[in-house]
């Protein structure tokens, strides 16, 4: 009996409740025991990080607006010329306004991804933005290398493009505007000389129209009438004249040499513009990388 009473007293002295509590703690998930160990509270962004985030948003918003503006100009040009109608789909691929549309779409898409990625701290959009900017930068570098490596071929291609502009001068309003601006600003006429306009079917001396043996008004020394209105007939019949007589009416020199000289004179400005473009792209990429680093998981940084 004394042995049974000792065993009973031993059972009473056992820390039964304490053992039960320990078992209960063992059954609880680790995340409930210490929520901060598995779900750390992200640190509050610093003032500098918030400034970078909003600056990146405004930065991309500016280029988004510029892209939408280029897109609107391109679509407006296509609609104004009827290139989007059913009977104008054939020349759509060669329409210069299509470049505005493609450039506007590309810039808008990339800038929109940058805006939303910076505003919502979305890593997927920010990575897409970084990849697109890197692709654009790669294309720019490749284009610059091609310009240096194939200058003669590009010069020949430019001459062929200008010849095409001369041939389609009356058919494409965009090309006519481009040719007139080049001839008026560079004070030149034709490719090598004003005689190149004989290749145009409307200005050729065998043409049946009133423009036969003529050149565009932008070739004239003084294309203005009363200083305000363009004299569209100032170049009529010039191709029938000799060089001496024609020199009193139009510019005799061609635009290829003048354009080459102008490009050589603008080499510094072109290099500065390329450097500014590289800096703009680098600034956008650095801001995107900073935002990505701020929104990265805490465990990924350790």
C-alpha cells in the first residue's frame, strides 16, 4: 500500500500541464511561433528611393507623350493622304509617315511599361523596360558601326534615294515637301545639277504638260512673289536655257555635294545629339535598376 501511495504521489508531482503545453508548442507551425522570421516586413523606402521612383515615372511619362505625339502625326499623315483606305494599301509600306507610326508605337509601349513599372513597383514591367532600352541601344551602336564601315555604300544609297525622290516628286506629297525643303535650305537643284530634273516624267522636255522643260520653284534663286507668296512658275522653261542664262534664274549646283558638306559641318552636333541620347537612355536604365533593387525581397539581398 505504501508503494502504491508513493507511485500515486509521483504521478501527481509530474508536470503534466507543462508537458502538454510543450507538446502544444511543438505542434504549432514555425511561422505562427515567429511570423517575422518567414514574413519580414519590408523596410520603408528611403526619401532618395521615393524621389527616384517618381522621377522615373515623370521621365517615362514625358517620352510617352512624345511617342503618342509621333504616333498621332503619323496616323494623321496617313489619313490625310488616304494611305489607310482600301485603294492605298499598296504604297503603305513605302510611306514615310509609317516611320512616325512605328517609332511612336515603340516609344509609347516602352515608356508606358516604364511608367507603370515605376509607379506600381512591378519588376516584370521594369525588366521589360530595361530589355527594350538595351535593345534600342544595341541597334543604335550597330547603326553607328554600319555608318562608319559602309560610308561609300550609304552615300550611294542616299543618292539612289534622292533620285527616287526626284522621280516621284509629283506623286508623293511627303517626298515633294522633303525635296523642296532640301533644295530651298541648301540652295541647290537636282542631284548633281539642275539638269537632273529631266529624268522626271513631268519636267522632261518631251512631257505634254505645261511643266515640260521646267524645274520646281524651290530651285529658283528667288522663289517668292512679293516676298510672301511662292512663285510656282519661276522655274518654267529653265531646261531650255543654257547654263549662263539658267544661272540667273535657278541654282545650278546639285544637292548631293551640298548635303555632304552640310553633314560634315553638322558632325559635332550629330555627335552631341548621340551622346545626349545615350545619357538619356542610361539615366532611365539606372533609375529602373534602382527601383528593382529597392523592391527586391529582403532575403535576396543577403
